[in-house]
C-alpha cells in the first residue's frame, strides 16, 4: 500500500514538474539574427562565415539566409568553429543552393522553427501565434513552384515579405521635413517631458532589416538623455534602444539610436515609434498642424524613464506638437 502511495505521489510530482518546466503554448519566441561576414560565392561550398555565432549549435541549428523571397536558402549547421560554420546546403528548401552576398541577413533557430510550408494569412495575435511552434517571424519555405516568404504578425494581421531586403533608410512616408538643414522646423520643437512618451506613426513601405531609429532633434541638445521604442500597429513592443538612454547630440539633425537587438521589419505595414526623455531641457522636432497632420500621434503620460511597456494604446487621431519625426535605419 505504501509503495502504491509513493508511486502515485511520484507520478503527481512528475506531472506538476513537467507542467512548470514546459514552455507556455501561447508564448512567442523571436528568431535571432546575424549576418554573413563573407560572401558565399559558390553553391558547392559547405563552409560559411557569420558575424556572430551566438545561439548557433552544431547538430540542432538551422539558418535561413534571407537574400529575398525567391533566392533565400536554409542550411543545417553540422559544426561550429568560432564564426566559421560547416553546413548542409539547401536544407528543406525547394531550390538548389545558391551564392549569397556578404552582409546578407541570417535568421537563426532550431529546426522546429522552420517547419511551415504555407504562407499564413488573415488575423493573428503576437501572444498566441498558433503555428510554426510559436516562432516569429514565420518563415514559410513554400510549396513546389512557390517562393519562400517571411511573415510577421503586425497590427493583428499577417504581413508577408517577398521582396529582397531594402538597403535604403526608411522615413515616415507621409512627412517631408522642413528643409535640408532642418532648421526651419524650429517653431515646431517641444521639450520632451520626463514623464511622457512621444509617439508617431511610421508607414513602412517594404520589408527591411533595421538596427535602430533616428529622431530629429530640436535646437536645444546636450543635456538630457533620450531612448527610442518601436511598436507594431496595435501597440505591441517590437524593439528598443538601451534603457539607460543616450545624451542628445546634434541640434536640428537626425540622431540615431541603435536597438538592443536588430529586427526584421515586415512591410508594407504601420508601426509606431516613440521617444522617452529623462529631463526637461532638450527639444525634439515635432509634427504640427499643416505639416504632417495626416499622421496619428500621441503623448503618453505617466511614464518612468527607462521603463518600457510591452504594449501601449495606439493613437487614432493627430495631435499637434507631440509626434516626433522618425527614420528607420
């Protein structure tokens, strides 16, 4: 009888332990990225060099080299020697191995993260993907005759990328800054209060691997620190710069803030860029009525500098002198 009770308790303990240790079915995991640090000139080579081998494990990692929707290639990692990898070419892809340029973006993940063959469509939720073992973006290798697509859940809808990565800097498509020197925007500047977050819409025309956000400074800089945040169209956190912030620099010019982790932005789609400040001295150029008022903007109050919310309620209307000028780079 005692043995039976012990067995039951052991089984119950095991079940609870597995429940605690098992990952949530609703949790989404972002694929990490790196880049090729040397061109792959031959489709026959089995050695490639990446900028970083972080998260890459021999015998279990798959890489997707994302030249474009039609020429991208998946490879399986057989061995890791620093940043030089021995790989199996053309893994799970329909086409043969192909050359790739230096600097090409490479997605990194386990084999289970690359198991989709049909492009997702329709509505979606970033907190419960429901496919591809909940990895984002969803890289669908496609059926026979169909290109590979890179898909992300943006603004509650699946957005798919078929085009090659765009090397150009994106700016807010609906905004034309005041002049080449950006000094004639001076009357539109505003001090960024330390308890507010200033947000404006960015309409991304095409997919791009982005490493940060540039914001247009006002005429007063050099005292306060700012940080930047990127949200999707429904207010889900995508990426951000260091929470410690960086001191403003360059009056009436674009100041770039690097993301802590680069992100592959899928478009066309709407995103929101936001700025926080730790002081009340330095200024940002702001969109104003008659100049950029076809853009939705918002000042979110009750903020603590360096504390980044995972979601925020996106604006539905334009408010003057609360939305900064932005560029994705």
